[in-house]
């Protein structure tokens, strides 16, 4: 039987969403027509819920159908170790539609793969909550008319808030503007921003805030807008005046149509962490004249981020938003039942999918992903993208959407592997097309599968241990010379080589100044804490606060500048530093973006076919520090050729 699931907001086109809204407008007719007569809905909620569960159940009853449920999944056979796959398979033989909430990202998708009836995602981990988004859009449309052109300020825990992730994609698709005001350390994850940029053409002005008063003064907040290129990330040294003037030109005269507040998702935070300060909305905040028509929304439940005093205010529309849950979910059920009858197939959009042809293969890096938590319920598949920052090859998990960078690729016929490099993009596309592409998590894994390394061209040492040491010392001296307030200094390394260099710079600074600056690490493709402290001792402390800091971003090599640009945009998204300067050990001279590092260990002009590799004792075990240059040998050309090389190519 053909069935249509609703797992992500991307599963519906804008026209289909409009169709559902039209059905919701006529919910009374759906009720009197008893469109679900004789149908059974099963609700499987592995996490607590009031609104989603009860409004789905109410919707089904009002459509003339009935509901079966498990009052508490802990009292189901889950407690005996039954997988989500088996539960879905079994329960789908008792019901005509499943509504599922689960604490693992991607778990509902895994269940849909094993069910024989339509499955609706009622919230999966921190990933998505698409039916909430339908209620949000419906409410906004009722209150404000057209969605296109609206400006919605989303506030709070944007990292863990699944409602937020579905909502920003939908707002982007309908042409609304989004301003984000995240609590410190709870910014929109990089994978969400990447998707907004790649799939919906949204660019962002990477200026973030840690309190709502920033919106009042228009000096902060991250502003996402369709097709308006921004320039901020192109500067390596921004003072607050520059940020303010640039931001003001973007948002002056802006009308804020809605505040969308969310609670701190404590259940998804590491035990013992509180997450620090959190924005709040109350009558005083709303008294600003220019918020006179700004409605306040919240998916609820609220804790203390939204004052009950706003309940009396005509602009507080969150109870209406919850009430729309019933007509909207009646409409969604009717829509999915219709689809079952009409056999209309949804078309899959997006990048090529990758499944490892080898028994070992890439693994999602999101520790809360269903593929990690319960591998037997999943088939590990990834969306594959070329052209990430620095030309990286990126995999996106099809269950949880988290993205990560590929380090090692192999060719299943020749049984050779090498580090991925932009120069291999066409070759890798060809292998992918022929299903001959292997991707490995580690060299050990490649070698366990009897793969041997491709050889690189001859290598020339261009910086030795002494030169690197002296460059780190020079850079540290210059940093100290430029530093206005050493106590505000934060040395932030781009993982992984940049992080090691950042730590060395910090040690040098300590030698020169007798106090060690704070050191952090930034991960371009992380699964969560993308900017974090490096010292183990305070790993559980509050997130790094970038506000008013003098940040020095450190990387080993700069070439196109794309990695540094991405890192800069993440920094400005996480807080408003006083300044950001860029330090690199090697500048290769070419640039795709107009970035100029402030501190350079050595300029080494090099061509596209050449590779510069920084070897550090912390990561290249048993080796001395050195910088080498070599030519890339295309694996297709290299074939069996034995190249006179010093060493094989290893990943960074
Ligand atoms: N908005 C929402 O998902 O609420 P519940 O957790 O009560 O279902």
C-alpha cells in the first residue's frame, strides 16, 4: 500500500502546506464528514507531551476515528529491549497511522522505514517537530496574513529546540526573515545554517546576542534573510562600531512581526550544566513602542522565560497557537489519508545519497543519532556534498541531518585509499556514480579492509621544527603587542591542527606574560558544541562567552579562505567579540574570499595542484614538527605507479 510519512517539514511542499491550511479552515466540515471513520491511530510517545499527543488524539476522535496508545513507553516492551524498528513493524499492523515522539534524533524516520502505515514525527530528539511548525505557520498566517516578508525573532535554546529547526526551514521557504537571539552556547547548529544557505538561499549576518535587549537597540542578533549577501565575515578585525553600523544598515526600519520564544531544553543538556543566562520576555520588554504589533509565540510548555503577565496582553497568542493544534492536525491526518488513496509520490530532492559498499564505513558523529544509539534499526545512508568550507567533502546523515567532513576516501576496485582533497572532487564524483567509493573513519579501518595508501608526490620540507617554534614565538609576541586588554584574550584554534597551534601560542603567551590566556577550539563540522573550551579541567563549565573578547582565531594553513570565513561566521554568531584577528602558520597566497590574516608564520605561494601539510608532534605521532609541500597525484593517474615518495598522504 502506498503511504506518505510526515517526518520533516521538507516532506511537504509549500502548496501542500497551503492545502493543509485550507483543510484546517474547514475543520468543522472534516468533523461532520467523519473522514477517519473506522481508522485507528496509534500514539507512541517515548517522551512526555501534553499538547502534541492530546491534540493528535483529539483530532483523530473528531474525525470519527479511534486511538490506541501506550500510556508510558517504559511499560511497553521497549523496557525489555525491543528495538524501535520492531515496535514500529508490530504496531503498524494494529493501526492505520502512527504518531511517534522519541528522544533520539532520527528515531521516527527509522520507525517509518519499518512501518507499513503512514508515520508522523511528533518530535525526535533535537532534530525536528514538523507538526508543531504547521501550527506555528497557521497561527502566524491567521494573525499576520501572508508569511512572505514577515520578520520573526526566534529566541532561546536554538541548538536543542527541535521546533525551531523545523520552523526556520519553513520560514525560509515562505520567504520570511528570521532574527535569532540565542542564549549563550545555544545558537542554531551549523548543519541547520548550512541547509538554510544551500537549500533555501539564505545568507546570514553573523552577529549574535546573548540578551533580548539587543533587539531593542538593533545592535545584535543574527539576521537571516533571503538572498541579501552580507560582508561581515570578510573582515578579520571588527570593532563594535563597525558591527553596529553594518548591522544597522541591515535592520534599520525593520518591523518585528513576531517573537517566538522557547524554553531551555534541560533534558538535552549534559547533566550538571545549567547553560548560563537565558533571555526572557515580559511586559517591560514588550513596552517598547516598536513592538506594539509584535505577537508573542511559544510552542509551550514554558518555564520561566515567558512571564504569565503576557497572557493578558493581546499580543500573547501562544494559547491560541496550542489550540490550533487540533484543526491543523485534523487537516494533516485528512491530507495523509488522501495521499494514501491518490498514490501521489513525493519527489526526493537534494544531493546524491551515499551508502558504504564496504561492511565498515562512515558513522554519524551525532552521539544522539538513532544510527549510533540503535544501529540495527537503521541502514547507514548519507547525503553527500562536495564544496563545503575549504572544498571539503561533506556527509549529512539522512536520519538526523548532522553533517561532518570526510577525511579518507578509497576506491573499492583498486583497494587504495588516500586523504580527501579538493583536487579529487571529480574523481570522487565518478567513483560515487559507479558505486565504487569507500569512505573510512580511520586509517586503521581502511587497512582492516586491506586497502593500501595511494602515494603522494615527492615532499619538500619548507619549515622545520626550529622555524615553526620561532614562528609561534613571533606570532605570540605580535598578538601581545596588539592586544588592548590581555585579560579579554581568547585564543581559538580551528580543530584540529589549529587547536594544537592555539595551545602552543597560549603557552608562549604565558611565558611572555606570566598568565595563560583562555584557549578554545572551534569545530567547523561538529555535532553540537562547536565552540568549546580546550582545557579538560573546565570542560563542564558554562559555554565559552565570546562577548567583548579579543579573539585570535588560529589555523595551520590558509588557502582559499573558506574555512576561516566559516569559522568567523560561527564566532560572530556565538557572541559579539570586541575584535577577531586571524593567525596562521602558513599563508599559501591564493584566496577566494578577501581575507587577510593578521599574523603569518610564513608565506608560501603555492599552486592548486600542490599541497601544504603541517605536521605536528601532537597529531603526527612519532614525527617532528615540520611543514612539507608536495604535488597531489590523482589516484586515477597514479594507478600502480610507484612514486618516489617520502611518506603517504595522511588526513589532517
Ligand atoms: N509544543 C509541544 O510539543 O508541546 P508538548 O511537549 O506538550 O507536546
